[in-house]
């Protein structure tokens, strides 16, 4: 089987698999309800508390009454979660984020901990079945190696869907909690069964699982094991958890005293309250040794933290820095500068232990500037990187040498960097603002033109017109009508008289009809031609295409006049035009052509033609097996309905080579997107072309989430994992 048909087959099979998994939800929920309804009375029989026995019995009876509603809702909840998982949009799937933590109440925090505990329990129980399903689902996505995070059917998706439908049930909160507990306990066995059924379906269609990339799996670092042992005699009695982290962000811990430090020993090195979960992640990236060494070398002096908030603030800074510096999207010199900046950030945390949560704080802004801007370059040797990194190195040196406390040094550093990068920024801003104005006007016109075209298709005369005339009216001429209405401030029902020309155009383009009244045609034709020529000029319609259409219409007029002069000669109802001629005159005929821009608009915004030929290319030459899939589209996640958010970085194939661009603007209706590179060059494209390039592998997403946001979210999620063994 050739690659193209197989890809098409696999795409269809992938969609079928998602639908089947959602459809399984009804039977899955039914079995969960039956298991939970049996387990609750059994648990009640051995429970020592009489009140709890009654509550469990009532919860079981009520659960059976709501079985139908739960079975109905679960497939829909699964579909919604699958969509979010496919898009990679974790902030919409209930994953704890750093920004949301400050607003959470105690019940919400405990619920997040309970949810994670359930997810981990299910994950352990279905490990074998999930491994097989991961391989098969990755294969139908075109991946050569298993990437578990690309499987939308992960256990946490089922757990979140379960929680969603239970929370929608009109029962008391206590009863809902019991439902989640017992339904969750029943989930592993039933989910394993569902996974097995999906694997059978995929294998029956000839799918062979993707391979597992061989990577070293060393034993856990001894220092991490020592840290786990230190937990028993912890420096302050435990690890950072979500309650403490929230207390830091809300200011609740500002007056709390710091725990006394533990004296260093040969077997227990002194380092702050580092979270094992974060260190284990670093271990996988072979960086735990360096992290532990730096933590051991951190200075504990009279200038150290005097309160719990200061201690936690420094701890969050340390973890944030490690997460940022370990981000593979950053080039090594930027990673090194982030590490070098850590002492200055920790010193700042003594006086302002929450600076990292304030997006307007100069230190937070500096971190975001140095990380996000650096994504513009794919290598250290790329043009412009030296001009970017040199001022940054100088700013970090100044911050490390200054003795001024507070945010002022960072404010000065940010101002200095903006001045150093200012000329390019100012030039870029000017071009972007001009391009954005152009694209906004184009989108507004296109949206109105779509509405007008729909109205035109509903007219009987247009519906019966020759194909090329109908295409012209619902295409370029609808753009003309939209432009006239948007530019009119007189309140005229037909500004420019362009709408009234439609009836004359349809009539005159049909030789058999027009030949019956040549006097009207002779009087009408010159005025109509001038009206059409003027209207097309208002939208800067390409002159060759306009001339081709006008010549075609003139031919129809001549045929009508000649027919009148030769009464006995047969007259065709209309002229004929090949598809190639129609496309040359009006563009690629398509039911969903997308926004159209005139030549001047396209030039001002760097617009890429939607119908350009885009040939997919592999990311690398096939010289040796790669650690990840290098086929077109294999590395690119599916884009959500909103497209790509401003700030995201992509690489696209432009002029025969790869170039890195940032999404600098998306239109309000997500139909147009603008990109800019480090040199200030801009390109814009329609949503349709964006999807097309993603599918063909000529555009791939490098970074969707801000580096600092991701680093802080990782801190919050590690704190959540450290909360599993405690009651908040």
C-alpha cells in the first residue's frame, strides 16, 4: 500500500477509534454503576460508624436511580475530553495551573489531590493494556515511535470525564464524593476491558503498533533516594504541598516563622525543600546530578530566609529556574543565563517572595523576555542571535553584581534590554500595526461578503445563471458589495449601485435571452462593463483576471447581437468555460475558499496564497533511524478551533527552506493569522492554509505555551503530587 492511501486509511481509522471509545462510554458507565452499587453496601456492612453505613446505603440506592442519566452523559463527556486531549490544550482539561492555585479553596485543592490520586491508581492498574493501546494509537497517527502523551485515550481522560458527569448530578456533595470514590475504585478493571476491545479493533484492521524508542533507564539517583529518607526528618517536617504554595501566593504565610535549618552532614547534604517529583523529571533528562550539586552549593547565611514565606519563595524560584533551564526549546546560552540569574532571583525572593506570580513584576517580565524572544532563533549561529544575547549577558552580569535590593535593578535591566532591542522592536511594531489594520479590514469585508454571497445564492436569477456568472457574483462581486457597504456612510441601500447591476449581469450573460432585446443590450452593455470594471477596481481585483471575465462577458454580448442579426441560426443558452479557464478567471473553485485579499493587501501583510502548492518534506534526510518520527505532520499537534494563539512559535517551509516565525496576531474570528520572524519579516495566511501546511508537514508548532508559564505550572503540579499522602 502506498503512503498516501495508507495515511488516509489510518486517519479514518483514528477517527473511528475515537468514536468507538466514546460509544463504549455508555456500557462502561453502566458496569461501573453496577459495581459501585454492589460495593457500597458491602463496605457499609463492615463499617463501624452507623451514620456512615446509612449514608453508603442511600448513596447506592440513589446511584442506581441515576444510572440512565450517567450512562447518557458519559460518552459526551468523553468526546469533549478527547477533543481537548487531541488539541494538547491542557489548561482546559482540569490540569492544575500555577495561576489558578491562588483562587482555589480548601475543598477544591483536596478535590484536585483526590483526583490525581485516583488517576495514579487507575494508571497503575491498566499499565499493560495501556502500553499496547499507546503503541496502536500512535501508529494510526503516523508516529513511528510511541509517544504516550499523544494518546487521547489516556486514563486521566476517563477519570476527568467520570468526575464531570458525577458533579453534574443533582445530589448532595457528600453523596457525589462517595460516588466518585466507588466508581473510581471500579474503573481500573472496566477500563482495562475497554482498552482490550479497542486494541482488538485496531489490530483487526491490520494496525501494527509503533515501536518503543530505546532510552537509558538508570536507577534513581542516590541523592534522590537520600532526599526521600530525609523526608522523615525533613528540614521543616514535610515537602512543599499545594496548601503551602497557595498560602505563599495569597500572603497567608507572610508572618509564619521559618523552620530551623538542619545541620549539614556527610550523608545528608543541606539543600532546600526540593520536590522529588521535579527532581525525578530532571533525572529523566540526565540533569539530576547537576541539580543536586548546585543545591548542595547554595549559600546558607545570615542573609537567608527568616520566614516561611521567604523560604518557600526561594524554593519556588529554585524549582522554576531548574524547569526553565531544562526546557529543550531554549538554546544552551539562554539556559546558562537563566541558571546564572538564580542568585539574584533568590535574593529578590527574600523581600518579595511572590514576585514570580505577578506578570507585571520586572523580574517576571525579564524572564519572559529572555526566554520567549530567544525562541526566534533555531541555533546559536542564526543571524541576529548574537545581537540578542550580548545585551542579555551584560544585563545578567549587572544584576549579579548589584547590591540594590528589590525590583529596581530588574526594572533597569528590562528597560536597558528594551532600548538595546528597541530599533528592531519599533520597526517591527510599525510593520505589524499596518499589516494588522489591513488584515482586520480584509476579514471584516470577507465575513460580510460571505453573508452577501449566501443571499445571492438564494436568488432565483442567480441560481439559474451560467456557472461562471454565478461564481463571479458569489465571489469577487460579493467582495465588491461588501467593500461598498463598509465604506459607505450615507446609509444608502445600494452604495455605488453595484447590487442593482446583478440582475443586468445575469440577463446579459445569456445570449439566447439577451438576443430577444438587442436594443436593451446595446444600451446596457457599455454601462454594465464600466460598472463592473469600476467595482472590481475598488477591491484591487487583479487586472488580468478582471479583463478575462470582462472579455468573456463581451463574447456573450457579441453572440447575442449576432444571433439577432441571423434569426435562423441556433443560439446557445450561454457560453461555455472550462474549469481551467474558470479557475484562471476567478481562482480555485472551492466550496470553502476562505478569505480573499487583494494584491495590495497581500503585499502589506505578507499574505501567502491559500491555494499555493505545498509539497510536504521530511524534517531530516533519512540517513539513520531517528529517535522520533520525522515524517510530515508527525511532530505537530492538532490545532484547536481557535487556531494558534498569539505568542506561539512555529517553523514553516518558506521559499524552499525552514524558517522560524512567531504568531503575532490572530483575527477576531480566527480566519487570518500573521507571523513574524526575528528579522521583522511578516507573513499572513488563512486558517485554511494553516491547517493545510500543518497536515502536509510544511508548518510545525515549536512552542504553544510560554516557557515561564510552563515552568511555574510544573511547580504547581509537583506540589500537587507531593500532597497525595496528606490530608489538606
